[in-house]
C-alpha cells in the first residue's frame, strides 16, 4: 500500500512542506530568487514522489523568468563536480551531479501543430506551466521564494488523485494527448509502476487518440515500454496497451496473439494472456530487462505456425525457430539495440522449448550436454524462462513439471562438473584437421570437426584432445584420407 507523508489532513499538506526540501540546492535557489525578487517552484514528478514516499533523483525547477540564468548560478555554487548542459532553443538547462539531475526551465505555455510533437513555446506564468503538464499528480508545485517557501500548489486536485490512486489529465484528454501523444504511454506506464488506475475519461481519450502515437519516435516509445516491462507486474500495463489499441501501432505482433480459436469444440489458450503471465512470472525472479523481453516474446510466432488436425488438435510446430527469426525485425522496428542483448533474447526464444521437452521425458546425459553446449552461460536464464512458461491451471501438472525441472537442473550441474561442456571448444580445431591430412579449407574439414563435436556431446568420447585426435584419424580414414598423405 502506498503511504502518504501526511497523516492528519490535506490542509496540512497544502500549507507547508519546507521540511521535506532537504537538498541544499533548494535553499540556495531560494536565496538567489529572493535577492532578484523572482519566483521559482519545484514541480512535477519530484513533488509527486515526495508525497508517495518514493526515492527520486530528478528535480525539476520552474522559474518565472529565465531558467538558464538560474541554472548557471546554481552550477557555480555546486562547483566542479557539476556538469551543466544548456538548451537555448527550449529555454532549459540541466545540471548533473553524481547523485542528482536538476532541470531548470522558465515558466512557459505551449501550442502544437497537428502533425508535430515540436511545440511552439512562449513565456508564461506558473499557471500556464502547470496546465501543460501531463497528469494532475504531476501538476503539483512547491514554492521556493520568500514568504511562500514550502507552500504546495495543487490547482488540479492532484493530491486527491494521489490519495485515490488515479491517473487523470489536467485538461481535456483530447487536448493533452494531441499536444504530446507520448503522454498516452506515460499514463499507462505510471499506472503500472504506481499501481494506479486510469480515470475513465482519460482512458477513453487514449483510445480515441491512439493513432497519433505514430508521430512519436520509436526510441521514446521503447523507453516507456522498457519502464513498463521493468515494473513489478507489467501484465497490467500490457493489458491497458492492448485494450486501448495503442499496442497495434508499435508491437502489432504481440497484439495478434490475443484471442482463442476453436475447431471441433477444441480451443487453445489465449497466447497474449499466457505471454504476459509468463512475463509476470519472470519478474518474480529476475531484474534482467532482456530476459523479461524474452518472456514477453517467447511465443510471438505461434499465430504463423498454428495448425489444427483431428489427430493432434492444435499445434505450433517450429514456433520457437520462427520466433527467433522474427526478433531482429521487431527490435529494429522499435529501435532496440541490435547487439548482444538482441542475440541473447533471440537465443532464449529459439531454445525455450528445450528444457520443457527434457522435463517431459527421460533425461539423458547426451540431451543435457547438447543443451549446455547450445545455451552456454545463459543456461540458468533459460531454465528460469522454461519454469515461468508453465502457466497451466492444473496444479498437479504444474507440480509435475516443476519437479522434473529440478531433475533437469540437477543433471545439468552433474554433467557440467564432469564434462565441462558449457561453452566448450572442440579439442581438435579445423586447422588441426587441415594440417594432419594436408587439406585446404573444404567440406571434409567440417564433417570431421562436427563428428568430433557430436561424439563428445553424445558421450561416445570424453572431452579431451587424446580421444578427439584418435577419432579424427578414424573419421579421416573412413573418408579416404590418411595421416601424412598429400590429399590435394
């Protein structure tokens, strides 16, 4: 349950909060603006998080006047460990220290063109500035100037919405979301992170404005998606994204998983809800963003592989292979990194059925070796994903699978300790084979090399050079090649 600083009455909150302004920059800002007879306010998320007793290291300060000039003076005060970045076109400045980010901006009002997220910015009052904020809980301000220092301003009843755990726009939703369509994603992200609900009129505004998300850069969309995925229970956010129609505009492949088809009275599970349940399950065990992405997308290719036969019912053969192949395109469209993180997710999707198939049958050392070889250092994450993938409502079935996974984990440990298979390199290289048989690079080298690898994984020979060398000679002889012979 979210706690609030105040325990007596909202009147006390709205009067003075100076004792909560503990950062030394607040007092220094107050001294400067008092000497210059100006006004400044702490606004937005920092104030919200103060009231929710959440840690925040981002401070936004609005100045009725020039935010840049005030930022320069504060930078001088904080000294050498402070980095100042000035953005004259936007009238803002950002101060970074080892622990804090403090943004200064002049109070402003904004207007937007229909097909652009770039606002026309004009100087304005504090009231103008708070009106352009995204949600009532972010349209709170604490005064820093003389006589009003520490007073909380709440023009849109943000305190009431905090108490009732509601996300609501300060203006009509159509205006707020048209001005900045990213706010639709931010509404869902805040609701997911804070465990709030989105007020009905605001959510209907998201549905009506969903198409306008197309003018937002994919990088900013992905940033919000990552924050939703990293929340405690991201399924809540993805249900809001799908129901609002937003998901269709940037991750339609996931939206297409929703729904159940039936033939001959036989249906399959709703893959969308299964996927986000697997994501929730992973979140209970790992903070790894990319493992969470793998959980979300592990069944992404099921629609394209779905078939129904009288003999087998619904099948999704090869969906793990096709899902892995889809991943680079999905990451590219979302401007997510196409680096080792993408390859990691791709690998886990491609392998996610392997532990499950092992848990369904007798676990052989050979199968364990091959799983260790293919998964490498990601074997533990793969096992977490496989365990999270068991979402059956049949408690006995779930218990059976999880017990079998314990056996698989035990065998993984035993085989790895004995055979050192994880990330192993065959003890005989391609160069060794070419030198031994006096061969150029050719198909024969690959045949011999993979025969040695398979023999080790199948337990026919041990993972050492002596036995591998003997097998190399034997295989070469079978193919018509002999030690010391010219084979060109």
